[in-house]
C-alpha cells in the first residue's frame, strides 16, 4: 500500500502547490481563466492505481477539463461576485443525465420532491430558525449534517420515504458535496418575508424553490444566478455544454456501478480551483503579504507533515486525509496563538458578531457565514490537537508530529512589525487570519481534500463518499449547545 499512499500524497500536494504558486506569482494582477492552467495540468497527472476505479478518476479529471475548456471558451475572466458559484454548475446537468438514463431514479426524485411539500411544518420551522439565527452561525450548505444545514433537513425528509436506499444516498449527496445549485435552505423564505409577504406565503415560496432545485436543477441554478445578477458568462450555455461533455463519462460510471451519490459529488468538488480558488478575489486578497505568507507557510506545514507521515507509515488511506486536514488546523491554531488569541476567543467573537449581523443585515446572503463556520471548526480542531497532554496530544496526529517550523521560520510571519505600527504590531497575524476566515479554502484545504476524496472513493466506488457521516465537533455547538439538532447519528 505504500506506493498507493505515496501517489495519493503526491497528487494532493501537486494540486495545492499549483494553486499556491500561481497565486503567489499572480497576486495583485488581473485574473484570466488561463491562469488556472497549472491546476488543470496537476489534475491531468492523476491516475487510478491497481485497486482504484478508473471511472471515478475520469469523473474528476474530465470534469475539471470540461469546466476549464468551457469557461475559457466563454470568457477571459470571472468577476469576484460570480466566482463562488463556479462549483455549482456541474451537479445540475449530471442529475439531469441520471434522470434520462435511469427512469427509476427520476421516479424516486419525484417522490422526494412531493415529500418536500408534505413536510411544510419542518420546512417552515427550519427556515424560520435560520432566518432568526436560532442555531447561531451555520454552514447552510455544510458537507455534514450540522444543525441548520440543508443536508440536515434533506436527511429528515428522506428517512421515512419509501424509495430505493441508493437513490436516497444520491439525493442526499447531491445537496452535500455535490453542491446541486447555489441554493441554501431558508433563502427564499427570507427574501419573501423581507419583501413583505406573510410567513405562510414565505414558506410556500421556500417549498417551491426547494422542489425546483431537485425537479429542474439546471433551470433552478440559472434562475438563482439571474437573481444575483451574474454577468461573467452565460450560465445556461455553460450547463448545456457541460452536460454534453460529461455525458459519456457519467454513463461509464453508471455502467461501472459507481454509487450515484459519488457520480453527483466527484465532478463538482474538484472544479473550484478554476476561477474560484485561483481567481480575481484570491489575487486581490493575497496582495497582503501576511495573508499570502500564511497560505504559503500552511502549505509547507501540510507538505512536510504528509511526507513525515509517509516515512512513519500510514495505517489506512483515510488516515492520510485525517492528517492532511489536521495539520493545517494545527497550523492555523498555532498562528492564532502567536498573537495571544485562543480558539475559544475566536468562536466567541465571531458568534457574537453573527448575532448582531443578523439584525443589521436581515437580507444577508444565505451563505454569508458559512466559511466563518468552516474556519471556526478548523481552528477549534487544531487547538484541541495542539493542546498539551492530557487534554491533547501536543500536535501529534496518528503518531505523526505536525511540523510547524514553516510557520515559525517564515520571514513575513515572524516579523509582523514590518507590516503595522512597529511598536504595536500585535494583531497583524490575527487580522490576516480574519481575512482567511472569509475565504479559508486553501487552509482547510479544498484542493487537497477533493484529490484525496477521489482517491478514497475510487477504492470503494459503491459506497457514498458524502455527506461526512461522523461528528465534526462543530465549534459553534461548543459555545451554544446545538448538538441535539445534528443528524449524523441518524444519517440514511
């Protein structure tokens, strides 16, 4: 297995460094789609090992190439306002391919769509809870079953529905890592209520939108983009072209008995580096030297620690993913502590801000706080891992010590006095972490997670890889007790 584990680590790090080196070289310049070519090249080097499914790798590789080629043919760049949505145009066409190729699956989805209307009380309650901030900061499109997330509600509707269990898994995955449309539960309710409709009318609008997300996903995504004023490219044309390019790949995966939950997941989570992680917004954010330094140092922490893991010997393929995400979490907590902050302080601060933010901006975007939640989860996990015994293990994960020297030895991170009033530069690193709290995708890290997940799914293509079926120890649930509303223990 050592050869396979080495391949997995090399593929994951190639994706990460393709992003980081491009951003470091291009930060502050005007973004072009072609700037993302190094990431596409890294993806094209991925390959299935002997005990992995090639069709799963094809879903990943062909999707990234289709995404890049279509965007490159439609536009030279993508506006920052439009870039977060580039990951949401893949699953709608793939779902519609599945509808046409497997009528039984379409029947199951139709039953689910009908069941959404049957759960008016649940939909109304969850929409109102999200609108009012009942759960505190929530990741409305969480890849797990956390309180306030769309996956949480979808799971509750599916549990007692009389349809094929494989189809249930696909429906659930589609709105998890599959990111079927840009919609998050409660958005239509919020918009309608703030526009002057009654709560009952707003719930009707919420149900109608949720149904459309599953019954007509391409139309739903195009409608959502029209409503937010998307202008960078023709979204309908993109999705039609994407469907045409991916149809044979999806059919091959179906013939190879890949779980539908994986067919709707793998092609979506890997494309975000083209015009989102490598993008104008990232080039703008990383003009700040400290922010760039943190991304660079964290990537080296990841690199050194994973290679130490290879020398130490991994117990399983899953332990590579656990070490990868844990290493950068420990690194983030370590940087936070350098400025005298703790994870608890951070969670307290962002949770209090959320409460005030809800009242200041009642029409805020449905996803406004989602990456704050990801960031808090990461820092809380890293802090717990970094804590000394007996509370933690002193930064050791699976027997591997996280190498924090790239942070401690980084010229910029070690000299905050060069980037603020020199005698008072005690918040420079924290301020850059707060920039990354809005955009932590290369710390958590999404290209690494996507690459490793494809490797893991390719080893068990018949089992759904999403949503994450386990407790992620939500940071916000430690401050405001909401664990009892989580659904992972009842996941279908």
